[in-house]
C-alpha cells in the first residue's frame, strides 16, 4: 500500500523544492521522510487481517489473513552518518516491529563499501524474517547493491523504502517494483521527467 504526496522540503531555507512520491511526510524531524511509510504498510496488513483488503491467492500465501499484521518485520540498512540513525527504533515506536528477539534494533550500518559485508547483512535480515526494508544512503551505491542482492538471493520483501530518491542508474527496472520512495523537484531539473512518474516538475 502506497500513498502519494507532494510537500515542500528545505523549509528552513529560501530554496524551497517540491517533493513528490509514495513516501508521505509524517512530521518535521530528521526521520520524517521515511516514517510516513509506516502507516500505509501497517494499514494494508491490518485490512488483510480484517478481510477488507482485496487479496489474491499469492497475497494470502505471502501475508496470510489474521497473521499478516503480526508477520511484519522491518530492518534499516544505512550509510554511516545519514539521518536514519536510530531509524529502526523510530519505526518500532511507530508500530512496525523492527527488533530482534533479544530486543535490539534491526539496524545495520554499512561503511566498508564491501559488497560481501552487505550480503552478510541482507542474509541476517532474511534469517530474522525481515519483510520491509528501509534503505538510507548518501553518496554510496547502497541502494543499488541491496536491490541486486535481493534478486541474487531470491529474497522478495513486501516493500523497500528508500530514504531519498530512487537511483536513476538502477540497471534493471524490475528491481524497483517494490520501492517506496520520493523524488525532489529541484529548480535545476525542472525539465527532467521523474523516474517514477515520467512527469516533469511543471507537469
């Protein structure tokens, strides 16, 4: 379940830009651009449990009614130094479970640029039955590497929430099918169509 929104960001400066996407803004803090994804994901699972969501056999197999909401498990994979520090605890507090059985947050910091180390992180998340990811990157290729690993490992979470914009250099378009993200409409890119909408800012 994704809900589109348009909002202004960088409100503390004179250089306002509009942001569009399936990642609703939920507040004014550092976590606001990804916490907005929690409510529609939980809402969809709750409706599946209540039988008020139109499900297919494939949906029912992956997230069975009466057990779907309880099966949700999230994890955060982030670059060091991003604004998503403590993101797993924030998601958990917002109602989307993001903790291991021992109570520790399912939050991983990737700072080595080592893809093998990232593979170990993704495998640990899979073993913990994570089915919703939050990916927070700054300038690394974290998002692209995670999507490639999910495909190689045949690991299909319900959603991958991206803090920031979808990487336009993703090599295979189908890897982005489960992404929940947003895209800033910056003044220097007014004539460039968005990856998600194929619209320009003016449109």
